[in-house]
C-alpha cells in the first residue's frame, strides 16, 4: 500500500452480505519512525435488535471502530487495540484468515462461554481483501496486560512476583478452567502466560486465545502436537491422542511454578529435551505411569533417574502449601492431577478467602467467590472449602444442599442453577427451573432452596 493512500474493503456477514466497510490509511513514517496504519471499521446494522445484541445504545445504526495500535501478531493473524467511535469503548480485534470451507472453531467456542475469568466475545464480522481473501474479525473485551509481560517486569527488575499476586492470578486461572472444563466442556490446549490477560488496575485475570481450544469427546482422537513446549503435558510428548482436559491442569501447574520461580520450570529446547527437563524433576516415569499417559506407547527404554524433591526445586522460604499444590498439579498420571475446582479449594489460596483480604494497595480483591455453574457436581465438602462462612453470612445464602436420601448417581447429577431473584439451589435429577417458594413433584428427596435472606426446606 502506498503512503498516505486510502483503501476500502467490504465487511461481510456469514452469508456474504456486505454489512460495512473497512477504511485503511497508511501514514508514512518520518525521521526513521515506523509507518502507522489507521483502520476505521464501520458496521451497518439493519435492526435495532442486532445493535442491542452488541451492547450498544438504541439510536446507533452504525458501529465504527478505529484501530489504534497493534498489540499482538503471530501465525494466527494480528490483534488490534481499537476504540468504538460511538461509545468510546476500547476493544481488542483479532483478525485471522478464514478458510471458506470450514467454520471457525474459536468463534464457535467463544460464543458459548461467559465467565469473569474468560475473555468475552462482543461480536464478530468478516472482511475481504482485493485478493479475495476472507478474514474473520473477533471483537473482544480489551485487557491491557498479559501475565507474560507482568512476569517479565519482575524478572527484568530481578525481583520475584509477590506471593499475593501469585495466589490471585493462579486462583483465577483455575476458576476459569473449572468453568471451561465442567460447564463449557472446552479444553484450552495452549495455556501459558502469554494467553492469560491481567488488568493491572483490578488484578482481574482472563484466559484468552482459544485458537487451539476444542471440545474433547471421549473416544475421539485429537492431535498430540499441541500446546507450547514449556507447558506441554507429558502425555502429549508421549504421543497420546485420547487425552483429557487434564493437559490444561499440567499447563496451569507449569504457570504456577513459573510465577513462583520467576522462570519456566521445564525449559526444553525440543520435544525430547522437554521430556528430559520433566524427568529431571519428576524422575523417570514408571511403566504404569506411561500406560496412563498413552496406553499405545511401547518403548520403555529410559534411564532410571530419581525424582528431585519438590522442596529442593524451590527456595527454602517457599510456603509448603505452594509446593504441595504444584506437586498435585504436575503428576505424570493425568487422572492423579487435581481438577481445576479442587485446585481452587487448596489451602494455598486460603488467604484469598479471608474476610479482610485486600490488594497490597488496600483496594478490594476482584470477584473471586461468586461461583455459579462451576460448582456443577461438586461435593458438599468441596463447596464448603470454596465458599467461606463469612461469605455465606454476608449474602444470606446457603450454598450446599442436603444429599440425604440420594444415590451416588443422583449426587453426581446434582447441578447448581441460578433461578429467579438470584435463588441459588441444587437440583437433583429434576430439569425444572425453580422460583423461590416453588417445589417440584418428585421422588421424595429433600431439596433445599436458598436465596438472599430466605431459606426453606421443601419436599420434592
């Protein structure tokens, strides 16, 4: 594109209908400064209902975004920081080349997710170029920093990240994963500090970049060459194709260790070197552990190396709770790793559940205990660890139901739902949504229904 020259490209919806235009202007750099590209994206909607679905005010018929700067590039495409001209809201726009033959999995998954610790999708649009290339543009909430850059800030200053921030950030990662795994059914498959966003003002954390994410189906093969090397679970290195969401748990354990150490725990230079780095710490996996990782792997020729004690991996003053949690996450056998929700309930995070817990600057913590769908299928004991008594008293809520009279199968099917007037309850095998004061005809189990300032016991 020539300097100071304007180019216009159409914006299309999924049906190929032109719904707007992108105006691009390249401004030539002076005195050796780089050129800057200014994009004005105008989306024209035919109905007020569509505008409302994008969270804009009713009078607006056009949504215009001015791309202000590039915040990320890679094989996936490019990410812009942009501003909505009509509302002044800052957003992130991820532009990726779209194969016309397929639906975009990242778009499909992001449409299904809504959680405080998962970056939210506002809307999307397609655009074309003069070469007839089709691009998908994902318009997402903008979060200023990444965990990678925050960690680099401490590393460059030769400092370790304060433990309160390690707890705060990793807790929110696990909470986001708990939602993704148990509610949305999504495995991220590329969790790393670069894919975790941090708001430096509130210290709220959001998992981002679902370009590698997938809904895993039991019995369905998946590619094993996935996930960035330093954070790649050992079953992937062993070539497993029927893995589970526990590969995200391994990655999260690597992130936790990196925040504690100030550097990656397993910095392998290649796939083999990555396994060597893991063996240096965990020792040589047993035949049984290898079978758990990949039942089809038959080459057991490994040098016998003893595990390096975890307390020697970290500095002497490292809290034992931090070491214990790391050891529970970084297990060879995927089924022995704790779940994301179990990680949230670990004593390492007890400080975050204290009544007077605050940020170091005295400001309140970001929302951490407003659980809803993540508690699906959780045991009463686990829920009692996740929701401290002072929160129950403040909210006037009881968060766990009586499981008396239920079979183990029924307990597993009990799911927490959000009913009218923020009534929180557990529903055992009943699909009907309850309102406060209502009851469900059923098999005689006891169903407890609780709401703000209200609690009653009903026969079902």
